[in-house]
C-alpha cells in the first residue's frame, strides 16, 4: 500500500472531487481522523452500489481512522432531492425505524464494532425547533447560493418543495454536529452530494473559523463498460441482504463481470495489493478464458460481505451446476442455486416419469416427445440420467422432499417445488 491513503484511493480510481486535495492529504498523513457518510433508511437493505463508498471507509478504518455512518432517521423521513425529478414518497416513522434497525445490522457486519460508530441524525435534528433553526442556521445560508447548487438547480424547472430545498441545511447541520461531537473531519459521498457536502463545510467554517479542518470527497459515478449503471441486473438491484440476493447469486454477479470492468472493480472492491491486481490484469490479457480475475473478485467481495463459508458454498453450488452432479447439494443450496431457473409446483406423491413430465409439470409438450427424450438419454432427474419409461419419480427421495430437479438436455433445468418435505 502506498504511503498516503489519498494516493492509494487515487490509484484505485476512487476519487472524483475534493474540496481541498492537498490539505486533506497532509491532514490524514499526520492525524487519525473520523470520517463519515450518510445513509437514508429508505429501504431495509443496502445494495452493492453502497459498497463503493463503504470500501473507502473500510480502507480508512484499516489504517486506524474511524468511520462513522449517519443513518438519516430525520432526513430520511422528509426526503432528499438526490437529482430525482419528483419528490420522494414520505415514509412512516415506524417504517423508518424498521429500515434503520436492518441497515445497522448490515453495517456492523461490514465494519465490526471496534473503532466504528453508527449515529442517527434524528437524535439531534428532532430537537431543533423552528425558531432555532431559522435564527441559528437559516441566517447563515444565502438563498442564491442554495439555488445554484446543482442538485437544486436541476429541479427548478419541474419544481421543488421547501422541505427538500432545506435538505442541504439539515445535512450541513449533520456535518457540524459530527465535527463538534465526534471529531469528524471528512465527509464522503456520491457526486450528487457535492452541494450538500460543501454546504456543511461552509457552515463549519462560519461557526468554527475559516481554518477549521473540514474536508469533502466524492466518488466517481461507477458505470459498466457498456455505459449502464453499475449494480443493476435484469432482476433489479443486487442486495447485501442474503434473503433478497442469495450469497450464490451475489457471487455470480461478480463472477460474471465483463473483462473490460474486472480490474477496475478489483481496485474498487477488494483489498488486494497493487502487485496482486497487476498480476491479475496480466492474466486477463494473456488467459481471459481462465477468468482468474473474475473468480478472485467474486471470492474477495463475497467474503467481505457474507464470510468465507458463503464463498465455499457458492463455489460448491457453481461446481455442481457446471458438472450436473447436484446430488451433493443440500435443499438450502438448491434454493440458492436454482432461484433463476423456471419453476413449477407439484402437489402429489410418487408418479411415473412420463406422466410427471407431461401432465403434472408440462416440461414436455406430449407423451410421445417425453418418451423419445427419455429413451435418448436427454432427461435427468435430480442429476441422474433416466432412460427407463417406467421410472417412478419420488418427490420425497431427495432435497428434504422439497424439490425435484429435472434437466432436459445439457442445460435446460426446471425446479419442481413439492410438498413432500412440509
């Protein structure tokens, strides 16, 4: 690792803008600092897009600095302009609290409890009465300056509520409060947060003095080589919650990274050294078919988010699906590995294979076609080729009686959900 973390982040392509690049570099060289980013509890799970910022916080933490996560219990309840063309739908406080609890568990999983803190801006913003807000803070913000912030200016044509207009003041108060009470010197966020970040630094300089060490840093918008936004798939977002995105699906997301993106992602999302990443980059050029860089990326990020056991399980499922030898998988692993496979329901007992394929599951269009495929060895039941027309499918025989896996040909799987294990 290079001597200064700012040099390291620059090499990894993880910096977009800085409010005082030289000042921050010198400050972190000589001080252990606290730094923060905010997360609004608009949902009950983080997704891989959040990891871009969190990986920076984690790198600071590994060098002895203290990450602070601000959960926007207050700001999340009123909405953030965030470059959107319409107002956010307001959530109930009960929903905000539920989301907040879920996000807290996920972040503790990533950062641990040592030299890490999670705070909620509801704790201080909810205590502000209107007169105090206007007198102590509102007087310090120039409306013309606020209107010129890109995030607000982009909304003026379609309109913006006073509530969302004042969001930048509330976030500035967050930074000031964290500066005073938690020794936070640096805020990190996406490019769309630049206006909010600079508003916070301006407020700190007004109230704490122009030389108060307060800095801002934004991360680049991460796009895939094809120009689409990182973290989105045909099925939607890739979540950190294993109930929303299974560890196997999570692993596969990274394993399927385009050759053109994989080195960039290794820099962003892993803690591998320069030499290790350079070696993998060379392998992408010389032996792209081996996909060593993608496999390393999938292992590293899955381990960071879900642990080593999840990596081993994901690779076990991958190997079983590739070879067709699925009998060694547990029912839970079948559930993970076959989530994207077409599925049907079967509510019954042992049954002739031809009848099962045609009448019960419609995997085959006709009995004639079913018999032909069975005779030709194209039908596999739970990973075993079946060529006996009199074979009886027994749903209770495998996978805790929950599933029957039918494979037709080399790759065409159907997951049959049964009730035998209930």
